[in-house]
C-alpha cells in the first residue's frame, strides 16, 4: 500500500514540477473554436489583431503566437525538404530551466536575432553532430503557410524568400517534435513573425498567421479568468490545470483500484496475525495461569497480548516500508534512465515516500495488527487461572 500511495504522490508531483519548469502553470493555450467544422463563418482568426485583443485584459501578463511555415533547408551536406520553421517562445517567457533540453549550444541571444535552434534529427540529416552544428549558417526557403496537408489544395509559394540563420543550439531528442520524416527548427519570435509578414505580403497569404496563441496570466489564480475571457471571444481555451485535474482524477481512480487489492492483502495479513496470536495463547496457557496466580489482572494480560500483536505489526510495517523504499529507489532509477534515453533531462521521481507516508504506514500497520490480536488477547484475559495451571 505504501508503494501505491508513493506512486500516486510521486507521479502527480513530478507532473506538477514538469509543468512548473516549463512555465506552463500560468499559461492558457488558445485555438480556433471552429477547427474541424464545415461552416467557415464560425472561423475565428488567429492573427496579430486577435493577439492584441486577447492581451488587453489587465490580468494577462504577456501574449504571443505560435506560427509554423513549411519549406526547405540548405547549408549542410544535403538539402532538406519537409522542414518546419516554428517560432521560439519570446525570451522573456522562456524559463532558463529549459536549457536542460539543449544537446549543444544555447538559446538565441535576442528575439530579433538571425539565429536558429534545430532538432537533433535535423542536425544529423544536415551531416552535423550537435556540437559541430553550432556556428554553421543555414538558409530556409518558405513554401507553405502552416503545415501542408496532402489533398487540401494548398499551393506552394510563388515567391520563396530566403532566410539565412546561424545555428546557436541543438535540441535533445526530447525537442524533436513530430514524426514522418519531418524536420524542425525554432527561430526567435520577432524574426519568425517578421519572416511570416514578408512571405505573406509577397504571396498574398490569407491563412491565419498563428496556429495557436499562448496567454500568460499574471498569477496562477487568474488563469481561469483568462480562459473565460478567451471563451467569451469565441475561441477554444485550454489550461494546464485542466489537464492536471483530469490526470489527477485518473490517478485517484487507479489508486482506489490498487488500494482495493492491497486491502484484500491487508485483511489476509490481519487474519494471519489473529491466527498466530490464538496459537500463542494456547501455547502459553500455563504461563497465563502463573501470571494471574501472581496477581496479574485480566486487563494486564489483554494489554500484553495486544502489545505483542502491535509489535508484530510495527516490525512487519517497518520491513514492508523498507521494501517499498527500495522498490521506489530502483523504480526511479529505471524511469529516469528511460527518460534520459528519450532526451528528457527532468527529475522524474515517480515513487516518492514522504515522512507523513512513512509515519502513517507504520501507525496503520501497528493499529491493524493490534486490533487483529484483540480477540485472542480477550480470550487469554478470560482464562481461569486454576484451569490454566492444569493445562498441558
């Protein structure tokens, strides 16, 4: 049971810490509420005007869009197609802890720099290692506004403007988003939006500039107010707290189910302790008779056997807690090694035995064991001393 509770606590704490490290606890993600609907009149634009409107409330600390441009990339040993240029988070909203996700290099020096972060897969395909990629210049040519969808009728840009960038950092494998032969690069925010404006003007793009918009609330307490404001404007709003609440409910349900199995094991253990104590009473009948003959009261005998049962539970609980701690340490090492192999440099302590859990486990083990020994202790206290002395 200690392992189950430590797993539930550890997973939720690790998830909360991961969101805190990436700065997502105060964020609201905004999307088009008409996504997937056939009625184009319900479309809500995600452009600079919408961004300014959403950033207006006083409880919104900052706001920025997330844009994507698909194109080609040159500058390495081979040219790449199916490359996605994405806008990097404004540096004012980029937690320094995210530098853990860099395999080499650093973040861009400013939001207007002609610099770029590339994924590890992109560096490899260009013929670089993460360390040798830093410092090289590459050139991006935009082709499509957003992500090209086969069969959508999207036409490539008639005027593909070059964007020359210097590689300043390479993301670890955890920063490689997407599959299917796509390659990714992240460009400083103002540089990316400026390039979008140039491409949109040169090719008369009518698509939304942003695939989504991120709003940063002043405090975690105002996140719901920001989300409500966004929904009132007709957009879809999601928050990290929504995900965390749903995940917490799932973990709680899982914990209840596993606790039910643990409760069955606990009942079996209690029956075993009761049987052991009944056997002890039978084996020590003459001893009980001697104690009573020497003046021991029934309450003294009952207390002695209940204390003995409680001690069995305390020792058993301590052993079980030690095993749970060992399993937790091994489990955390395995999980973190798997995470490191996936390029996730976070401390994922999915098994976390806290002081209150340790004390609670020992207290419950002692209590249940003492209660299991109650009836055997009661039987021992009611033995007639004369009959007990004659017992063979």
